[in-house]
């Protein structure tokens, strides 16, 4: 299955904060990744139990008097007994959430909504493939940490900015790990994972165009059932142009998009039709 929500991307107006969380501490993980720990979260905050679960964060704007900025981020870990969660932020030097993560101090308050998650490998999977860029690394690390004993081998491909951004991951005998550099073909590496002979499960998250490439390959070329893969767009290379183009379209376009998702069709059939509509309008 496919979704276009997650780390650093914009949310819809429906993602209103249900809880508040207080920043407790910040831990540098690498030159481009920092872990922020939030606490004092209400007991009615309930984890989905899925290792790629994410929440929308309502973050204070950089300028006083401006409304909060809302973005999606993966929960790296959740400690229900302490009412604490960790969120790893990619510090890429642009974007309101990354900027806030660099200037935030303990005691700062954010809003969060209910978590959602998609990672759900089928019981018959003989291997697990995890692929993505630095924005996917928190979810990949949590999948590796929380998987059950005796499960299938996991093959991981991650693209990061530098060797200093490579984290220690919880690997087991039979697993594999390939670190890619900027400019390497991440989508091609994910497609190679999906092409294994035995039935498995591919989870891919990263840039929107790469996600579309991987999705098209597993759905249209390999014709794999949707239970065997999950693709998610975490960010866009051309987000400014994309947003400008999207906002310039007539209301009829949005109505057509809404009608696609209002049907009872299979979600991936809906996604096919939405992708065709977006492509016809240069999106």
C-alpha cells in the first residue's frame, strides 16, 4: 500500500493536536540527526504498536504571533510507563520543523495527535526489505529493535549524507545492511530488494518521486499484492514548485481528487487514479 504522509511533510487541517508534550532533552545522534525526548504525555495517548507509527506535531512558529506549524514525524520509541516518546529530527538546515528542533530548549511545549502506522508484514514473508533515506532511518531502526525473535532476515538499504550519519542498527545473523551515499540510486536498490524470488515484504520511505518509482515497479511491473509492500513519501525535492502548482489549480481539481478518495474502491486503485490526475496537472 501507499501513503504520502510522514516525516517533515505538511499535514491537513484535520490533524488537530489531541495532546501536549514537553521537551525534556535533546541528544545528538550524528551531524544531521538529533533525538528529542518529550514527556508528560497524557495516559490516553495509545501507541498503534506498529514500528513506523507517526504523529503530527504542532510546533511553535519561528515568529511570534504566527500560528503553529504542523508536520508529521515518526515516533522512534514510546515508553508508556514514563509517558515519554523520542522523535529523531533530520537537521537539514531548512524547513520550520528542522529549524525548531535546532533552537528548541527543554520546557518547550508542542501539540501531538493520535499516532498512525502502516508497517505490517504478512506472516508468510520469508524476508523483510527496509529501504529509505535519512528521514526513514528512525522507523527502520525501530523496526529492527522491536521485531519478534525468530523472524525472517531483514535486508536494509539506507542513504545518508555522510559516513558520520551512519548509526548502529540492531542486526542479526542473516541480515544485511547497505549504506548509500548522496547521488546513489536508492530507488533502484529498493527495486532490487523487491525482486527477490521468495515472497517477502518491502517497506520503502523517502522522497516522493523515488516513492512513485518504487511503487510503480512493485505494483505495475512485479504485480505484487499490496500486502507485500508499503511505500510512503516523507518529503519532496521540489516542494516549493509542487505547492505553488497545487495551490494554483481550480477548485474543480480538488473536487475531482476528493471524489476519487470518496469511493469504496481499493485504496491502491484510488491511488492509481489520483496519480494519473496529478500527473495530468504537472504534479
